[in-house]
């Protein structure tokens, strides 16, 4: 039986994850929205995502 990771646990920081993170950080919010829609998220989830990303970007400045 394969155990599922609990929500909130960080994934291992593999080379694939590092590459994905670099691509993710370069994406615009419009690109993020398109990607999230393709993954099946609804408008409410996407708006929450935008707020969180915007807050994180402001904290880095």
C-alpha cells in the first residue's frame, strides 16, 4: 500500500522540482491562471491563488 503525503508537507527538493520552481517563478499571473484552469481549478480557487502569489511577490521586494 502506497502512503499519500498529507496536505501541507513539502515535496522533496529534486532537480525536477528546482527546474519547475524556476519556471513557475517566471510565469506571469495570466500564465498562472491559464495553467490553473487547465488543471481544473475554479474561479474562486484562482482568485485565492492570485492573492497569495501577489502577497509573496510584495514581501520579496
